[in-house]
């Protein structure tokens, strides 16, 4: 599991957990992080999220080992915006979301 959510009343803690990669983002972790923040936004009882990286690193950025493994003419094609009305996912997951609730990172 690359993203974990811990809830304490109205405070949600969203934890990025890819310690083996210093929490570098790949498509799987970006999707999981996006889903976590969309769930937080929809939950009426949630008022604030605290976002942190487990294992001594907040986030090392984009996973360059994953990027090097991509093949074809469009290695970044998997980062395209979805066409079916879902909120756009950036390379880092929820970086393009406009949330109405505060997030402390």
C-alpha cells in the first residue's frame, strides 16, 4: 500500500509510504494519493488533512527509475489528463486538485 489514511475525528492524516524509493511518485502512488484526497474532500466530517511522507523523506519527486523503464514514443502518455470528467491527476497525484478544505504538508 503506497498511501495510508489515518482518521482521528475530523483530522485525517494522509501518509505517503514508498520508503524503498524515498516516497518518489509513480503512477500507482499518484492514483492512490489522488483517491485519498478526493475521499477526504467528499467526507463531510473531515475538516483538515495532514500530509506527510513516512520513513524520513517527504517525497523525492517523480520516480526516475520508473521513468527510465518506460518505452515507446510517448513515455509520459500515462500522465495525460483523463477525458471522462474525473478531476485531472498530475504526475504527483492531486497536485491539480482544487480542494475546499485545508491540507497541511
